[in-house]
C-alpha cells in the first residue's frame, strides 16, 4: 500500500512539474537590427556580393563578346584557328564559372566571410538567451522570426529586449 501511495505521489509531482515549465520567445530580427556590428557586417557582405557579382558579370560579358566575334568570323577562319578560338572561349568560360563557384558556392568566399562576421554575433545572442533562460528557468525559448510558426504570442513572454540588455546594447522601442 505504501509503495502504491509513493508511486501515485511521484506521478502527481511529475505531472505538476511538467505543467510548470516556462516558455519564452525572442524576435531575432529585432535583436539583430539593434546590434550595430550586425548592420556593419551585413553592409560589408552586401558590398562584397555586389563587387564580386560585377566582376563575374564582366567576365561573362567578355566571353559573350568573344563568342559573338567568333560567330561573325567563323566562316572565314581556317579550321585550326577556329578550334583555337573555341578552346579559348571554353577555357575562359570555365575560369568564370570556377570564379563564380569560388565566390558564391556553398563553401565559397561569401559564405566564409558571412560566417566570420555573423557567427560571433549569433554566439553572443545565444549565450545571452542561454543565460536568461537559466536564470529565469525557461524550459524552451522560441524564435518568432525564424521558421517556427506562432499563431499568437503574448508580448509578456518576449525576452528580446532582455537579451539586448544582457548583451549591453541599447535598442529602439517597439511601436
């Protein structure tokens, strides 16, 4: 009998503890737009992207011009010169595509630069969230800016401003 009573008591306490979990959410877009380092990093990444895209477009424009010239002169050229020019165009196209992959590929220069600039900021945010969650005993902290779909969120549980405070940043007040 005592054993059954003990098991029932443990079950009740476990059930109460499960329902007592606290949840909170953050708006990472709000947090990021209030961190000057993020704005600077985003600007640098955008500028690099534009610069590299222009560089690649110039190479493809040069290849296009070479191809048009080749098509116009192909009838008059001997076979060996024709082959040489085709190889030159193919070689330049390969170089341009390799540069495009190097700059914008999945492990390209832009991706690496983004990692270098933004990952430390994300780690600071995560540390602040982790610290607040531990101090306030939150079981789960959601990000409403990400792919998590929230149909309703009570502003009372939004700890975004607290995260910015913890990180030492001032922020624009929400309307």
